[in-house]
C-alpha cells in the first residue's frame, strides 16, 4: 500500500447549532441544513475530501438520534460509516471512538479529525494541508493541529501560540506548538495578531492511530481503554451495547483539555485556506453579497429604507420598512427578529423555550 491508502477522515457532526435557531433545531441541526450553497454543511465536508480520501474511508460521528438524517445528508458514504454516540461526552470521547473505528481498519493508519459545520475556501490548499499532515503523521510520533492564519483580532476563537518552524512539506508549513490559549479579549487578540505567532484554533487535528493511542495512555487512560474495549466489537451486533455501556462511565472533556494542552509532541500546520466556523447568523454576510438596498438576503425580501439587515426567508416574503442592523429569520412557522449585535443571544431564547416547555414543538 502507498501511504495515502492508509489514510482516513473522521467528521464530527454532533453539534446542535443553537445560534442558528430557528433554522437549526435539535432534529435538524446546523450541519444538516443548507446555509451556504445547495448542499448541507455535512455533505460539503464530505465532498471537500474528493481526490484525497475516498468515501469508504470517511467516517461521521454524530448523535444517535441523528444517524438516519446524517446518512441522508451524506449519501456518498456507506451507511455503516455513520456512527451515533449514545450520549454526548465532548470531543475527547468522540476522538477516541474515531481511533477505534480507524484502528479496526488499520493499526498503521493516520487520520484527520474534521468538523461538519465549517465553511472552507481555497480547497486545493485545504486538501494539500491535510495530505501533507497525514503523511507526516504516518512517519513521525506527532499530534498535529490545524491553525488558521488570523485575519482580524477576533475574541471569538481560541488561539495557538507557535514556536520554531518544524517542517516544510510541499509548500505546507509546520511549526512546533507552544501553547493553547482560551478566547482572549479583543485587545489581547490584537496583540496576538501583531506578533504573527498566534493562529486561530480550528478544532481540526491529524495523527496516527498509534500516536494518539500513546497520548491517551499517558494523559487520559480511560480513553485508551475505550479504544481497546471497542475495537474487537466494531462491525458486530455487540457494538451498540458495548458503546453505550462504555460511554456511560466517561467524563465529559474536550480533546484540547484531555491531551493537546498536556502533550509535548504537538505540531501546528499553518492553514492558509479560507475558513469560517459560521458561529451565528451574522457570519452569513461573509458569504453573500449585499443587495442594492444594503441587505444580505437569502430568500425573498422587499425593503423600503432598510439597510444592514440579514434576512433568511426562503419560503415566504419578508418586508422591511425603516429598520437597520437586524437579523430576521422566517422558517417552519417561526419568526426570529433581533439586533445583529445580539445574535449570540439566540441560545438564550432556545434555553427559554426549553424552560417553558416549548422545546419539543419549536427547538
């Protein structure tokens, strides 16, 4: 086998996307809707791997109640490659499950952990970054994280501080990672941007099965035990029960806290491709041009003396008069209206609907 025949991808697709309510709901979360383009975000995540990793070597890990919807959203994948977690245990458990799935196929494999709800540009650069990372991970005992070259002093992302250069592979640059930093205030982020040593933490990773397993043994032994427990039953009728039993006893922790902030063999690949985690409704203005009235419109909207608004109204006409800087969403019998600078508070509305017993109906 060539080295690229020992490469896999695992796409994490378990998020709820609550900041995109009411379009995104628990039954149809953000990754399963079409925000930008005609395909769902999950289908786009799968299709971005064309020419790099074939569908039979791509897995999706989602919530157990979203397995069927995820299979429908990503029809290129074999149905058995879409796996449902019985309960959410954050990204560390999902990564260990991914290692078990890939390790059951090949102990010599390297694989990437990707996300289902990001939007990418410059796809040739994206694929080249993954390809060289996968090759490097096969040949060295390293854990690779993808850092995105920042374009603004954002306080909405975590950061990775880089040290000395490590490798340059086919034009793709790797650095030693010094530390991971939580979301800073804007002034601190401006300093990070000016230094040129900090990158946005994308939440995407590349490693070999062996290197990840060794890291889990050192820093989170229960997750290494999870891999050992699951591998023998993958593909058998016992898998679902074994998975549910194992997950019940796991702590809820991210892979950043569990491993990446503790390991000393971390490299960061410099991601120079366009990247957006589309965290809330205002992010859509990065992907759609404003119309002649100065509004971003997805769907049908007419306006009079209204500008700076973001409107999602695919199924009906929305009319605006004399308003500015609003988010207006019409979908599935629900209307959302809020100032653009309060769009992060959509999660508070979702929580209020839960508290008032309207969760099943509208969320």
